[in-house]
C-alpha cells in the first residue's frame, strides 16, 4: 500500500467516524393542545348556563405532557394536571348574558408551553332563580293566630348567585329575608285586633324574629303570602303564592284545645267553661293541625295566658302511633317555661301499661307525673266512685264523683307527693297494685300553680255536676289567677 493510499484511507475513516458522532442536540418541540369543543354556536335563549364541563388534551412529539395552563384572558395562567374541569362562571351583575374566553396550553416535561394555545369562546346566559312554596305542607284554610310555610329557592346558575329572597302578604311591600332560610312562621302584631295590620315574621325552626314586619296582613280576614327571589344579574323568579287562608282573631286569654272524638265531651266543656269563665277561643287540633308542630304550635299557645287541653288518649296512626299531646310536648313545655298556665285532662292508650313505653313518653317530661304502675291487672273507677280532694284543695273543693264506669284507669305517682290534688275512687282487678293519684299540679318558679294534670277523662267525673264545675272554676280563676 502506497503512502498516498494510506493517507486517503485515514481521511475516509476519520470522516466516517465523525459522521457516526451524535453531534449537537435538536431543539425541543413544544407540545400541542386542543379543547374537545372547537366552538359553541349558541345564541339567545339557547346559550349555556353558568355551569359548564370542559375537556382538553395535549400531545408532545419528543417528550410528554406534564400539565396544562388555563387562562381567561391569555395573560394570567393557572397550572393544573387535570384534563377537564367543571367551571362555574359568574355572570356580571345587571347582565343576563356574557361571553367567556377560555385558553388552554399544554406544558411538557421540559417546561415548554404550546405557543398557540387552544381557544374556546363560551356563550352564557343567566337563568332566573326558582322560588316555590312547599306543596306538601299547605297552610290550613283557617290559621289560629300563627302559621308556618316551607319553601325552596334554587338557581340553575348555582345557588350562590341568588342575591335576595323576598316575601309579602296580600298587597303589602316586599320584605327581604336571609337567603339561607327555607322556613317561615308568622303572627299578627295585634292578634286581638281585627282588620289590617303588620305581621311579625319568625325565621327558621328556632323561630328567630325578623327585624322587619310584613304590611297589609288582615286579622279576621283572608290572606295570601307571596314569594320571589332575585339573582346577581337582577333577574327575578316567577312569583309563587300560598293558598288563601283566613287569619282568625284571638278573642280571649284562654285557648281550649279539643283533642277528643266524643261530641259529649265537647258539649260538657263548652257548657261548664261558659259558666265559670268569660269567653274562650276553641281549636279542634285534629282537624286544624299546625303546618309544622314546632315552632307553629308554640307561637299559637304563646298568645294565650291559659290553655285547657282535653284528650281521649288516642295514639293516632297519622302521628306515628303517638298521642297529640306527645307530639305537642315541646311546645307545651315552652309555654310553661314562659309563664303559661296549662290544664290537661287525658286518658292513656293500652300501650302505657308497658313501663318501657310509658316512661319513654314526653308526657312525663312536662307533666307532674313521675310514673305509672307496672303491675299486672287493671285499675277501674266504678260509677259513683269518689275522688277525694287532698293537699292544696283539701277542705276547699267537693269530691269528684264518677258518672260512668271507667276501665283501664291510669292513676300515677306524682313527682312531688305534696302536689297531689285528688286521690282514691278506684278498685283493683287481677292483682293490680299502684298509686291512687288522678289529679296533680306543678308550680312555676314563683311557686304559683302553672299546671293541673288529670289522668282520666274529666268529663266522666260528672256524677255531681256542681263539684265538677267548682273544680274547673278553682283551676281557671284561683289556681291560674296569678
């Protein structure tokens, strides 16, 4: 091999070797981005509402995508690793439409960003809110001083866009209430006064009184409540309204609650109370149940000084096999706590023979009863049996005489034996053993009697009508005369 040939081979080998070297690295390629929707061609009423779900994706030819940056102006960017998002856009106050510009750009593993971000213009239209009274808890045709309503407020653009909720009565002015309230109670400012007047509002189940009142309510006349909502765009819901209801006037400081299915009991109490007391209001609680027991019943009771509640002790299927008195227990306790005076007469269902049932009853919470007998057998009160006055009424009142035969009587152990008022008159059947108190009282913090409780149907103790009348006279005018 000649020297010139050897040199040529060395030069060729060097060139070949140089050709096999990596050389300078290629520039990184930026990722590419796309939004799954290229455009939204909607106008007028067909625009989207303010909640929109969007998806996007990115590709990188020489690496991989680590995330995305999202912007609404092409200037300020927010990073995310997600490839989709549920957006809740704000529509400017005072406007019902808006166009939202959305930019998305992918970011690769070398922090390179798509120089040409994907773009989508989103046409939005505000939807007005929806305000509706609850159709399952309708106001009764007649409201006894106080009533309650349930309602719902919703907005397809998100409930946070609801700016104000308003109510009114009849042709009165709209009054704003808190946006988080869905339960209202109402009560006239002067329930004893007929005609047009302001209506007090109570917010929520705790009945917190609102600062403002409703104008144009009518006592002893027909009324209707109205409801509407407004969103941040100034759009109002359609106005919803309750049924027409008559707001009854309060005429006395005594409320009689008829919780009895026997017309004879109604007639006797109307006659006797008419003789011993000057006027009373009367409500049949079974046919005029409050829309909601709490706080509506408490507001009704609260306008009265005295309440006489007579019951036949039925555990009603419509109340979940409870006595009406049990459902009303918290309202009655609140009434007593505020200085109200309560006179109750009732018998108990057969289930009360089981101490696990009777002791669980809320009746034992507000009443002067401590417990019933857990003995086998039965206590009875024969016709002409005598219940003797004891304690505070011993020597003041005549004995009460049973005018019929009472089976399944329920004498009780009083919480304070010194508060027993009438005892005896019973016979034991089947080995029954237990207490002999049928009437007892409880006292307010000032020491005055604020409750008289009778665990038998009082109208059946009419063997001596004058004695029964004298007893009711003592309760209403002397014991409750403070």
